[in-house]
């Protein structure tokens, strides 16, 4: 393709001309893109050339990209960093590492280098991102965690999972784990959901991971999801609608089964048989989830309430009878999807 002199003339362009030049780059050949990056007088055009080089994976442009990274202004260098990440290869990684470690680089440029390093899955790249995710400043930590989610490295999930457990509401880490879809991290995700459900810490991270576990049909997430559902199912429909929708649909997706209960009060005695005179075998605490394994054939009156007795099994494997008047009870198999 032959481009007009608009692209390569030595005089700076006005803004409309620069925009026209950038538009013409969309159909430019690799050779023309490299020439635009090397020789065009307008930094907007050089930046656009770098973007197109990255998008088209023009490997032969690496020498010119490295020159620009060394000598051009930051407007262009930002896009060169992007291009090097897209193209990949040892030379590109070395250059991006240099930007990250450069003492005179701006925080923004270092952040762009971290994001670009996420396109590499080598141990060198992953180890650097791990180091930043563990000890960098908060902005760079978030970028490093997101970049780890792009690496596709088998090591990435474990690193991100540690970041997820270290901070209560860590949306970048949750997003990265969802993007990775590495099954080795699923049990860690379930433990995070369990912890948050027990603490009533239902934030953006919880909702994102709950929806993901539902999409993946990961049945081990059922208990955490059920606990949150039972604590919130009695709310009016207009209260926390997103929470009810995400948790209900996730429970359906994981194939939730069984009747579950949760205690309304602070502490409830677990008895050996279905009456208030029976021996106490243990206690179940407020908001503690238990599975119902049997229901009394008829209702009984206790403290002016009429309800069934439920034989339950707690997470700690305590089995016994509790009175239904002090419980919220739901059959998870009867849930209906929320649109």
C-alpha cells in the first residue's frame, strides 16, 4: 500500500490532519506502520502506529519499538509498551522489565509495563507480578493482580488466591480468578465465600465469586450460598435485589439440594429427641447453617408457638432435634430462578 505524504512529512500536523493520518493507519501495511512510528513528526500518529503494530502483532517492528521506547515522548512510549506486550518475546519482556525497574519512569508508565507483562506466562514475568502483588503500592498491586489473571500461568491462581484472602473486598483479585478459571483455586474461593458468609460480609467480591461458582456448577459452594440465602430470603423483594438474584441463581446452578435451616435467635439447644425435656447434645449458634435430615410427623406447641421439630446435622457433625419456631427453614430444591 502507498500512503499519502500526509503520513511521513516532517512538519507537525494540525489536529484534524493528525486524526486523518491515524485513520489511514488502520489499513496500513506493517512496513508503513514501522515507517510511521520511526519518521512521522506528529506524536499522535506515532502513538497510533504503535497501537496498530501491537494489534497486528508486527514482530519485525520490535527494533523500532525499542528505539521509540528509549527516545520518544511518553505519549508514544505508553503505546509502545502496549505493543511490546501484545507482540511478546524475550526482547519485549526485557524491555518491559526495564520500564518497571526504571528509576526515572513515572508511576503511570510503570503501571502500563506491569499490565503488558501480564501477556507473558514465563516464570520471570509471573515472579515479578507476584512480588508487586504482594508488596507494591495499592495501585500497582491491583494492576499486578489483574495482569496475573492474563498470564494463564499455572502458578497465577495460587498467587491471586493469597491476595484474595489477605484483603476483605478485593475486586481485582476476584476478577482475575474468574478470568483464569483454574480449578485449583476453586476450593480457596469456597473458603473465602464461607468466611464472608459467616461474617455477613456480603460485598462485591462475594457476589462476583458466588456468581462464578454458580456458573462453574461447583457444588462445594452450596453451604456458603445457602447460609447467605437463608439470612436474606425473607427480605422484601426490593431490598438487596442483586444479592437475592445472584445467590438464588447460583444455588440453582450448583444443583443445590436438601432442606436447610438457620437459627433466628442467639443460641439454640440441640436435643436428643423432639421435646424440651430431652437431653441437650450440643448447641447451634445464631446464623449457623444446618442440614435438616428429619421432620417430626406433627406440630408441637412451645412458648405459644406451633411448629415442627427438625432433626438437624450441623457443620461440626452434631445431630439432634431443634424446634422450628426458632428457625428459618428452606427446601433448596424448590428454589425458582430470579430474572
